């Protein structure tokens, strides 16, 4: 949590880790089928909604066996639409889109996580075109996007839990 | 600054408690206590289109005060000045949705837009028929060629009321949506603020302004607009505001404008009636007739001093719907005011 807050402090308002943890803690105690929505409620704000859409698809995959590739693609399209963001803008989409693309190409989940990690690392040199970071001096160049970092953490956890 | 609350953590729920006990028009939602649902003369949602909106609290009586016959079917109440979350808005849609469909009104502010549209996506995924209708009217937020970038201001109340009356009369979803877009294109609003409200969260003034200056074009949360003007007789200020409104969206000579004079919470009825009288004169000087006014403090920001003027050029049917009777805790009866000088 502190690491994510520190990353966010460099490019935003420094609460990304706390916001996610608050949402995830509530989601962990919510009833089946209501975890993503509990996350949205507890974390609040636009990031709560956008990450909630990713968790909503993961929840459908885990609970109902819905296709994860299609789900992540749908979440990615929705986030781009709602957040008015595209790949390359320095956001969670830069990690999510490659992962969704890898799964759609029939690659394994481990490979999808690797694609997300590569996308995350590319955000370091990107200049932000969305969110608070675009107003930071230098557009956040030299810093990883905290949303991309936390998205990789979420997908990495899912990969570990799915294997074990 | 002294405020009369128990605890910041419960202030919104304490307020809703008071509201639902006082008003037989409404009850709390079954799915969540932050949803206020129409109770008296409820619609059959399979027959008639339902309308709802989600918004941050702190602006009362809007929007929960407009839940009732002829206006809204539900209001989703967020924290102070914060949009309700997407899942809460989704619960609000579930409360009122039926086969006739639902219009989710969204006043264009970033959190409301993202969460409202996300809620619409989740509702559609569950098989509900929902149309999000973005509302914007504040001319200080963007020039006319970028109308769609404007934020929602008190002129959105024309949409609430006209769609509410038309939905009650049985208009179908697609026709209502077009009507709402048409009303939106005919509406412009400009605000003038004289003194800051105090945030109930921080206890601090929400902006600062010298005693002899008025801020033109401020948003409902104190967002910046067109800049400062000096104080003087309110006649001069209203003339300037009407000039800017008619420059932005002209009304042909001999035309008419329905008017909302909205107080921001700390402005007296004496002042608002004076503003209305000057509005009638300024419009008459441009050969535009002011009709069917709504005058009072409906979209407030705590005790902010100031007001906005909204102009809406209606066709005959829109004007009839604007003046149609309604039965809600806070929406006033709109009279044609046919004694207005032409």
C-alpha cells in the first residue's frame, strides 16, 4: 500500500494505495457476486469505478466461469470509453490492454501477466495525457503509472491463486 | 464556522432521516438507504418511463426534493459534493426500472458522468433498458461551439420537470430522450457569486472574494468561470448577464424565454425577486418576453451568496409541460405569469 501511495505521490495525490486497499478490504468481506460492487462503493471516486469494472469481470470469471479474455477486453473498452483514455496515455490501460490482447491471442495467463508487466514498464517513459499526472511538471515522465502498477499486482495475484 | 450537525460521518444519513419522515411523497429505497424513492402515486414502471438522478449531497433541496409525481421517481444521494458510486446508482436504477425503461439524468460533472455511465453499462448487462441523458447549460464553462463540454447548472431543472411531466403523460423512452436533448439545446445559464459557502466537511469557506467584487460564472461547487466584476446596482449586473446569455444563444425578437432565478443558499427572496424584476426588464429591452418563472433557492451550495439566471426558449408543448402540475416536496407550482410586459 505504501509503495503505491509513494508512486502516486510522485504523479498524483498520493492515495492510490490507500484507496485500493480500502476497496479490497470491503470486497473481501462482501457476499459472493457483490465483491466488485462493494469495492466500487468503498473506494469511491473515478478510480474506484474504473478498477471496479476490472474486478467485476474477474469476479464473473471466478464465480460464473465467464471467459476472462472477453471480460478483460470488455473492461478495457469500458475504461477507455468512460475515462476518455487510450493506450499510450500513461494509465492502467497500458497494462490492461496488452494482457487482454495476449489472452485473446490464446496465450497463457502467465504470458498475459508478462505482457501487462512489459506495458507497465513502458509507462515510465510516457507523458501523461489523462488524470492528475498530466498537470504535474513533466507529465510524470520517469515515474511508473500507479494504476498500471496496481493492475499488474491484481493480475499477478489472480495468476498465483488460479495455479494453486 | 459553526454548523449544526452531529458528526461528519452521519450528516448525510441524518438529513435523509429527517426528509423521509417529513415527506409522505417519498420513502427510502429497499436496496439501499441512500436511495430516495417516490412513494405516493407510484408509476407502473412497465407502462411509464421512470426517471432518476444521482448527485452529491450538500445542494438541497435538489435533487431529493424533486422526487414525486410529475418529476423524478428516485434520487441517489452521494456524500457531500461527491458523486454516488456506480454500484449505488445501479441500485437506484433497479429500484425504479421496468419494461418501459428508465432515463438516468446526469448533470455533467466528471464523477457523475463516469459513475453514471458505468452504472448504465452494468444495468444494461443485467438486461435493463436504461438511457443516460447528459445535462449541461453553464455558458461560463465552455464556448457555444463546445456546448457539450459545459457543466450542469440550475437550468437542468427545465429537463427534470419537462421530462417528468411528459413521462407521466405516457411518452415512450426514445421520444423522451429526444425531448430532453431538445430542451438542453435551448437552455443557457450564468451564475454570479457574492460570498462563499462553508464546506460542512472542512468548516472552511469554499472560495474567497473581496467585499466589493462579484464572481461571474462560478460553478455550483465554486469552480472558476469568467472572472470578477465590481459591485453596484444589481440592475447593471443582470443586464450584463442577460446580454451574455442572449449572445450565447440568441432568441429572436418577439420570442419568449422561461426563466429560472436560482439562489445559491445565502441569498434572500428579496434579492431574488429583484433579480427577476430586472431580468424581465432586460429581456423586454431585447424584445423577449419572460414567462413561467421559477424563483427561489433550489440548487444550493450551503450558504453561498449569489444566484444564477437560466433562460430556456420553449415551444408551446414544452411550455405546457413546464407548467404542468406536480406533487413533490420542493418543486414549486409554475405559473405562466402572463402579466409580464412584452
